[in-house]
C-alpha cells in the first residue's frame, strides 16, 4: 500500500486512536516509514489491551477502506499474469529449429520487443500524488509533535492526596500489617496498594502521602486505605449481639420473665457444653394476665419452687439478730403500711389513670391475704420495670411532660385499678413518691430524665386501630436485624477470606442476671435497650441443637430425603512457623476418606449474632455472620503434620505426631454432615459432632511420640443448620480480593432492598416454619 494512502487513513481514525489511548492509559503512534504501531504505557495490561483492540477492530477497518479505494494496477493482477503465461506458451509452440547465428539474432530481437512491450504496458492504477503527500507529511509531523507534547505534559502533571489515620488508631503500622501471605509472613498493605493502583505511597508519621499520574489511581488508593482502616477497626470491636423476642401466634398482652434453667419445665431439651454449665442460666418465658383480675399468671413452663423449712432456733441463735428474709416471704410491717396509706392520700388524682403494670404486681386476687399468696416467683415481687427504675433512680423526679403522659397512655391501655395498700412493699426499693409539680428556683439546676418513647404505628386503612403486639414485635425485630446485619456486611466487604451467614437451632439463655432483674417483668422492647445494654445481662446461645440421637432422628423425619453425605476431622491446634514467634490458634480441616488438608483457618471472627427467642417453643435459633481467614495448606508446619497422619478407613481412628516447636494439637472434632434440600434456595445440614478422645501412645524408643485419636468413644451432640445458597456465589468473591479492595456484592444483594428486605424475610420465615414443625414432635 502506498504511503500517502496510509497517512490519509490514519487521519481518518485518529480520534479512535486517541479514545483508545485514554481508555487504556497508553500512548499510541504510527511510524509511516517502517509501517508499525508504537504503543507505550505504565502497565503491560494496558498495552496488551490496546494492541488487542487494534488487531481485532481497527486493522479490519483499515483493510476494508483499502479495498473500497480501488487500488487496482498497483500490483500485477492474476488475469495479467495468466495472459503473459499464455503468450509465452504460444510463442514456444510456433518456434522452429534455427542455426546458432539465427538464434542469436532472434534472441536480441526478442529482448528489444519485450522492452517495447513494457514501455507500451499501461497500469490501471491511480498515479502517485507526490505534492499532496508532501503536504500531508508536514501536517502529520505537526500532529505528532502536538501528541508528544500533550503526553509529556500529562506525565509531568502529578496528582497528590494525603490519607490521615483516625485519632483512635494508636499504631498505624498495625493497620498496614495485612493477613499472612503464602510464606505465613504478614503482608505489607502499603506495598500491596502501591502495586495495585500504580501509585507512589509512603508513610510519614500518621499520614500516608499518595502520588500518581492519574487522578483515578490516586482516588482508588485513597479509598483502599480507608477500607483497610475500617476493616482493622471492625476486627477489634466486640461482636454485635441483637436479641429478638417473638411470640409465634397472635396473643393478648404479655410480659417477659427470666426463669432459672433448673425450674424450666422443658430443660431436658436444653443441652450445654461443659464450660457453660458451670454458671447459672435463665430462660425467657411469657407471662399473661388474668382477664378477670388483671394480675400476671404463673407461666405454664415454670416449675414450682421447692419448699423451704426454717430450722428451729437454738439458744445461741436467739441472741443473734435474724437475717432479713427473702422478699417473697416478707410481710409489710405496720409502719410501712401506714407510710403507704399516707402516700396514697397525698397522691394526685391523675395518678389513677396510669396503667396498672406501672404498679407493684402480684399473682393473687386482691381479696387474698399475704400469707396465702402463691410463691411461683423466685425471690421476687411482681414489680414492673417502670416502677422500679423510675423511683429508684432519682429521689425527687420532675414532673413528666404532658406529651409523655399522652403517649404513655396510648401505648399501654388502662388496666383494672389496684391500690398500693393491697401489695407488699419491696425491701430493696425506697418509699415511692408521687409526682408533684416542682417549679425551678433561680440558681437551682433543673433535674432531667431520659425517657425512651416508642413510635406508635397504625394499620393502613384504619388510622384509629393500633398494631397488635405480634405485628409490633415483628417490625421491631426486623428493623433491629436489618440494621445489625447491614453494619456487619459493610464491615466484611473488604475482608479477604471466607464469609459465612448461617443459622442454627438451639436455645437462647441469659446470664449475669442480678436479683433485681430477675424480680421484674419486662416489655419486649426493653430486652435489648435496658436489660442487655444498661444492666449488663448477656444472651448466650448454647450452640448445640441436641445431645440425644432420638430427638435429631425425629426432626430428620420431617425433612426430605438427603442428597449428600460427607465427613471430616476438625483439628484444633496451636501453631507457628518460626520458633521465635508465639503460638496462635489454628483449625485444620482434614478429609475423612483421604488424608489431606482441605482448609486451614488461621483466624475466626464472629461479626454479628441475632439471638431469636421463640416464646413457648422448645427451640430457638441464632443467625450469625462470621469471617474466616484462610491460609495455604501446602506450607510448613501444616504440610509436615499431615505427612505423619494416618486414619483407619473402617473405624476412623487416627494417629498423628505433633511437630516439635511448631505445632501441637489441642483437641479434635469428628463431624459427619447430612444435607437436605428443602424449598429453594435453602439447604438444611444436620451434623453429628464427636469430641475425639486423645491418648498418648508409649514411646517406641526412637524419639517418636505417637498420639492416638480414638474415634467412636467421645461425647456426641448434634447441630441443625440452615443455609441460604444464593449467598454462596457473592461471598466467594472475597477469597480473591487484593489489599483494600471491596467485593462486588452489596448489602442489597444479600438482604434485599432497604425498604423491602425480602431475602432476609424469607430466611427468617424458613427458620420460623422449621421451629414450628419441630414443636408438635415432642409434645
């Protein structure tokens, strides 16, 4: 192809070359003398991408333009070549034998004739336009000069940014220390971000200075450092625990009572691990009111307290003052009765309109005497939380605002009136004081109280009808779960490892309860805000569905046929890769059939826990979000350990050796999973877990200490878990993240839109249906 034609085409596609260079962050020029494209860039990926676009797209357009320009005659065509060959054959056939002299003369004549024919031959192509070529060449030189100048200006232009660490970060070096790499050494996030964004970054004090030729690269590096800091801070926060209370059917008003596990009627379905069985546990029970008397009734799952017999006092005991009796056997004395009557006379009339659950409660009719009161409460009087907290917190409370009284009366309907002189007084509570308007005097600071008000919601279409307690609890729980999981999912989007969102059946228990908390009856809205946050009560999930094979076999009968079985060993150990480092807990997952490591977990982090309490049901469930940091399985000391492991294929008993100074086994769990596919996209996993006993074998005399894992003789329990399979594919992208990079999925992809989290609702509905189906199996 001619040089003027190629230069003209290059001008035609010049804008395309510029666009391609901007997209791939490269510089593209064309050498017309040697006929080649020159592509330069900062990354090999961008250069290859630009070259691929030219190969696949632009060259085809150039060739098509050449054909359309009718470049006929520039080269010899096939027809002209065939015509010349035919002429030579005809000339050869007409020749006769000649003498040497005649042949020499004929050859000279043939040469002269060929020269004349070449002079007469006319090509059909277009002649060269040399003058136009000179003009184009000068124009092209000017354009190339401008392009080179713009490229140099872009290279000289440097974008800068500064990232400042938060004030609550004590050591920025810890933030920049990433997870273990292939050699089990901590990666340097600063270098990883520099390599990923093609920028220059350096740490100076508490600031990271970022420099780059492209603004997008600098902004990307700045966002990556922010993500690394967020991930570091979230990893050191405690687990977000959200308790949720739910009554499965529509019911009248109920309160909540903490029952000791020993007095729980269904405690045989609650199994605890050894570490959890050493402290007192409580179960949350619903308490309903008697419609005739308006008093709380005894919960149906609460066992009667064992009677206590007081010993006969001896002569020595009569001299010692008797200790105060518990509140459930203490009778009000005469001075206390007169005090209550005096307070009742001074109480203003508006106090009569307050709901009855703000007073002291008893589970007996008002006509019964104090000696005939049923003692189903354990060391408690029926004191509602509002009465105890409001009067014990401030000796002289201020007058509540009219808006608070109106909202309070709307939220809680008026109950039958009950006079204070009909209830025994609490020994631990101070005398109750009535609300008396107090005018603030000059110089006296005004006392303030913080009161939490619940928004009143109404059913659409009927503005005067309030929501039922079931609907209020459903919306309250859904909002708390959505908020907690949103925060947790946002914090693990940049986590490189395995993300798990799973649910397990079990029982939600409560610890760290004081006697004052156990005395009161609570509202379902107060469990999270008052009981847990202010009073320090801790919800505890037992993490065991059941320890009886009979119970799990009964539950498995309501499930469809299983579609998969698998088994593996979960080896918990302490490991390190250098003798100078400290041991860290590591979990190795080893296949049951083939002796090889499937996974090595170097760090486990639970981010969010949703403890769902199903009242009047034997099983609760926990919805948890966790993150696991993984390590390669083919590095020491794990590769050294697995070489010394042997497993019997019949009994599943195993022998192994600890790696001296590098790895030592703490305990081993043998897990056998059975998978059930219920309605899409949910899968139920039933796991049989056995704590494998470990026994040291006699030394063989060669310095080898063998350890035997006796599978089949350990403690066994069962877990039932439910997984949402649509989460597997988005969470799998977290395994290949680079430093500071966020996963492609969003919170809406996991839970659904914010105003309608349909995926989350489906997950919770599936768990509620499962717990409801398990309930009639054990009645």
